[in-house]
């Protein structure tokens, strides 16, 4: 057994690497439980998309380029022409990404703003081309 694994085993007698048993009183168990709480909180508190006053809202906070634009593109394909999508993102690169995306695809970037590190983009879906 490698030396670093042996030291973990000596420190945490109930640690079994094969079965992933960890002493519940150890720091490792405490950190693992905190990580579970954080992940569960993100799942419960962050709906991916909702609808508010006739516009669909896509929560892309925490996603890095190009994911906010790719997720917005997927949502826009499901909207009728003229419907609006508001995208919330935290990646600064999203400003230029959404400007270029709308210019290239024909969707209208009606407005964008930044408040407290969160960027909001309001996009109107383009009319169907014949």
C-alpha cells in the first residue's frame, strides 16, 4: 500500500478504501457531509428555468463560456417567434458572447444589465424564416 494511503488508514481506523467506509467523527466525514449539503442546496434552490410575467427565465449562473449561450440557444428553439427569454449568468464573457450570438442568429438582444455580479440578458426569439 502506498505510504500516504497507509497514513490515512492509521489516522482513520475505520477507513476502508474499497467500501468507502469513513469514521463518522473524522474531518473527512465532516467535509463530505458539508459537500452533500452544498450540492443539495444548489439542486433545491436553483431551478434551471421558470416563467415570470410572460417571459421564460433561464438560470445559467455559475456556468462558464460557452454554456450560457448554448443553453439559451436550446431554450430559444422551444419558444415561438417573438417570445422572450431572460438569461441570468455570472460569467463576464457572457456579455460579448450574447451580443455575438444574437447578431449571428438574428435573435434580438433587447437589453442586458449587471447587478451584484449577475448579468441579465433579455432576448426576443427571431421570426421564422421562410
